[in-house]
């Protein structure tokens, strides 16, 4: 069987660089849109990520309408407030003097101008934009389109089998709840790449890692960002 490496992850909002790192070795990204939308916890990244300000890291958030506690990501609607303008103003305020602002900001503005209703659609469009800017484009598919079955590791194996994956590229954060047996039984090899965050010039003092990938791009522009990200090791 031909090798096929797959990444599975929720469609997060304006993700950090580590989100895209696995794409460099992947053949497919399964966007996990049918699972529960998590909010107000340390794991709440589906509608927010961080940028840098003079006061340190600050949330950049896509406002969403109220929903029940167990609503899936693919049912979450964007709020009818001016959060788009607020996001763009926040980015302009803190990055307007950065080297990549004039190149990157118009692309962000075009993204925000699109009339998305669902959070998942805005998020996947932001992920596609960042994939293209970082030159890390891979095909993707919604998990909900695969008639997903099971929970946790069994769910991952179910999705992987349905796309004929031979390898699963997992993030280090999954180690806490990883169970090898379903993957062994399915003859799917799990790969655990170690992500090393690049250091780069930022405004406003000491370097802060794990911000949205926008931070690198707005600070350095597209070409330099690709070079910094890919030569981090």
C-alpha cells in the first residue's frame, strides 16, 4: 500500500505555527468539525488565538452566537456584531509599523470581507490563507463528511481508515490520552514529530512563542516568514 500520511485536528481560528508544521509531511488534513465546540477553557482555540501587543499576548476572537453546551463545531454561527472590524482594528493598531503589514494585511481584510455565516467556514478559509502564505498547502476534508464513528482514539482510527491512511501525524499534546491498541490493530503507524518553535523579531519587547501564525507573517512578510519557519532547526 502506498504511504499516506494524515493530520486530524479541529478547524481552529487563525492557528499558531505548530498547527501547520505537521502539514509539511502530510498528504491530507481531516478537519474535525463534528466534535463538540469547546469554550471558556484553556483548550478553547476554535474561535480565538493570540497576537502580541505592548501589554503582552492578547486574544484575537471571532465572536459567535450562543449555543448549547454540547453543540458541534459545524453548527456554531458567527455573531452579528462588529467583531470583524474590531479584529482588523486591533491588528492594524499593533502591526501597522511591522515589515509585513502592507503585504499581508490586505489578504486578511479580503478574508474578513467574505460573508461567512458559520464559524467552521471562516476558520477553514483562514487556514487555507495561512497554508498558502506559509507554502504548506495540503488537501483537506470535513470529518462530518466521513460518517464518523466512535470516540477518542477509536474515532481517529475510523476516520483514518476511511481515507486509507497508513500514517497518522499526531501532535505532542495527544500523548496524554493516546491509546496505541486501535492504531496497531488497524496497522496505522503513529508519528510524533517534535515541533521546535522558530525565533524571530517581534515588536514590543521579549519574544512570545505560540501566537497566531499571523504574528510571524505580519512581522516579516510572506517570503521571509517561509524562510524563518522552514529553517528553524
